[in-house]
């Protein structure tokens, strides 16, 4: 074994001959993001377009993708990767230099613009194939073909044909394509937040989240799984990725759940659902949330506030299911958890508390842009973390090398996001310049005019299907360009429309047959992928209903009066408890068949938008019936427990 390890290490060193260049390029990506966010060029009196900075970041990200090596790569492949990496770097530098000229006078340099378009498209597509596979490439190819042969399409979707060379020039030089808004948001907002999250974890945030989760979970039934839910929610606020969240927290939480008595499939399903919700949990959500703020032209804090109540309901549903299942299956409270006192947890995690406090204060009190607030939070963490590490007065401090590694890791992890958003920008640009986006929106609008609910079902299905082959960011951008505007034209609140497509883009993480988060959790749990997917689908049931509540009960997104918001939230909590009890067949005590059916049916009726059918009084009446049913079932149980005590 030792000899094999030495051989593997030697091979890795040999194959990592470009490692230094990759690290430098990875370092360059977040550094350039910081330079632009703090407006350094403007402070120095330089006239720099954001597209010029984005081009450098994109070129560096492409190169990082191409310079990734795998053991066993042939010499020819390594040379090809070298060449593609060098071309990517040259592309970024050249576009950054020539963009001011080409963006305004492409017609004067048609050959140069054409070559740039060919290079941008070819390098992007091959890098994308390596990162996420063929799905997004196929969508791009279909739209490119439509741009060139649109007149061949019959009916209302028939388009005006364009020369292939003109399409390539557009893709390579236009600000509404690859260098446009989507890539800029990822480059200047997402990268900075990932940098902040990485530094937060490096400063001891991981241990702080874990200990805080153990405190919140308490000592009740199924507390090991409740730790998983709470820890994943906390980790998700800084990771924004379901799969990476599973791999980070699942290593600890899945064995704990199995040791307590949960089946491997249940443990994997719980972790997958809890980690998927991290993209929905404020204050730091997934990359798509920052894109949503820009597309809606609202401050990021508006998106974070709107997402707050749905996120609470999402995790509360999982929490209640765990409690009821643990009581039903007699899964005891797991003893031996290292639960420190809350004062000790906060004292040891003061750097994480400081980072979040600065971020929230800057966003909600000083009304800073999200990326500027993240820079301030990053600066506060960096200064205090380095000072603590130098003084060695805190086990949460860091040194310069650790902070440098955080910056480099940020570049490595965000290069995929930059690539996906760049290609998504190209697709959105094609939808716009060909008029196909408008035509599809009109088609959906006609369909929605006959049935809004039917349009919502179709939109949800498309979001889930697209999510089977695309990351959340790509799904959201496509659906935000096609379906969300149609929903808004039908009278749906813009925030509700965009939240609807966001949720159904994320749900592919736990929806069979792909369910990437479930797949990652099943590998850690040692369970079959199919069983883990079924459990995840079951634990995440509420996420399939919540988006419809955004449309029919927008109070859940803090839209409307406070009285209405309070009622919608309280009735949603009531419904999730009733439906969960009906599905599990147990609450604080077993539920008989009749009572189980009553809980399930009344719970679903409470969720349903009955006000659309019979007015407010019908909805209030059903909610009152549900409350009486719940209280009448639980109060005797509490009394029996008191008598036994």
C-alpha cells in the first residue's frame, strides 16, 4: 500500500506540471472581482468597462477548467489542454484590450469579430462539456440553428434567418451575449460571496455551525437527524450548493443518524433534502438568488426577506417529519453528542458571529449592495482572523497562507459558475436577438389565458426536466427569460413568479431519476440510490407545494398586509403539521386510519387556495377546522403524558 501511494503521489506531481499556473489564475479571479466591487479603477481615474474585467475573469476561468488534469491523461491530451488553456488566457486578455473598440464598431472589423466569436464559442462549449455535460450545449446548438434556419420553422414560431457569421460575431462581441449581465452578476456578486463563505469556514465557522446545530436540536427523539437539518441549513447559507453541502455536513450527520436508528436510506434522504434547502436559506442563498435581484431590479435584501418564510417552512416540515418518524419508530435521543453550552459556542465562534453581523448590518441597516456588504464582511473577517491567528489567542484565527488558500479555492470553485452563466448569457442573447423568446412568451401567454394553473404545472414540469441536466443557475436563467415574464403579464407578482421558477429549478436535486443531492447522500449512507431518492422525495414534499403558494398566497413572500402575512404563515404551519402527521401515520401518538385520513385531507385543504373558489370565509373556516382537529388530537396526548409523569 505504501509503495502504491508513493507511485500515485509521483504521478500526481508529474501530471500537475501546470499547478502553479492554475493556482495563479484561480487567485486572479476573486482578486479581480474585489478590484471591481471596491471601484478601484474608478478611484484611480481609469475608464474601464465591466466587460473588460469580466473578460479577464472568464479567460482565467476557462484556463483553469482546461488545466485540470486526471491521472492517466495521455501526452496528446495534456498538450491539447495546454493549448486550450493558453488560448483561453489570450482570449481574455485580447477581449479586455479590444472590447471598447469592437463593442461599438464591429462592422469595421468583421473578420476579427468573427474569429473572436468562433474562439469564444468553441472554447466555451468544450469547457462546458467537461463541467456539466451535454444538456446546455444541446440547448445552445438548437438555438444557434434556429437563428440560422428560423425561416424553416412553421407556424407562429417562424423566425428571420441570420447568417451564421453574424451570429458568431454577436456571441463574441455583444454585451447582451457572453459578456452581458448574467456573467457580470456571477463575476462581481457570486464570486465575492463565495469568497466570504470560504473565509468564514476557514475561520472556524464549520465548528460553530455544528455546535449551534447540536444546541438547537436538543435531546428529543431523532435529535441526530435534527442536527443534520440544522447544520445543513446553516452551512447552506454560505455554500449555496446542494451537493457540496451534502459532502461537507453529511460526513458527520449521516453516520450519527444511522447510529441512532434511522435506516441508511432515511439518513441519506434527510441529508439530501436539508442540503438542498441551503440554496433557499437567507441571508446568503445560492447564485440564482443574486441573479434574481438583478433581473427584478430590486436590492438583494428584498429577495432574502421574501425567501425567509418559505425557507422556515421548508426546514420546519423536515424537522416535524423527523420528530414524528422518531416517535413512530421508537428512535431514541442519541446520547453522547458533544453539546457545549451556548455561551461557550458563541465565545468560540465569535469570528463567525462577527462575519454574519457585519454582512447583515451592511445589507439591512446601511442598505449597501449585496456585493459591497460581502466585501466589508470579508475585510472584517480577514483582519480579525489574521490578528487572532497572529496573537494565537483564538483557535479560530488564521495565517496568511490559509487566507491565500481560501482565495485560490474560491477561484477554483467559481470558475464553473462563471462558465455556466456565460453560456446561459449566450443562450438568452440568442433568444432575444432571434425573437424566439418573445414568440415563446406569447405562446405561453395564450395558454395561461385559459388556465393559469395549467401554465404553472407546465412551468414546474419544464423546470424539473431542465434541472435533470443543468445546474440551478442555468435552469433559473432560462426559466426567468421564458416563463417568468409570462406569469407576470398574467398578473402574478414578479417576486412570486421568479421564486416559483427558482424553486422548481432547485427541486431537481431531490427529484428522481437524477437527484444529484440524493445520489451524493446515498454514497455516504451506503444505501441504494433509488431508496434514497424515494426518501428524499418524501421528506421534501412541501417544496413541491410552496411555489404554488407563492402565486395564490403571496403573503408567504411578505407581500400584503401584516395581518394577511401572519395568517398565511400560521395556516401554512398548521397545514404542514397535519399533512406530515397524515403521511407518517403518527404525531405525538399513533393516528388511526380515519384520523390519519382526516389529518391529510384537511391539511391539503388548508394549503389549497380556497379563497379563489369560495371567498375568504371558506378558507378561514377550513383553517379553523384544521386547528380544532390538531388541538383535539394533541391536547389529550399532552394530558396523558402529564398524568403518567
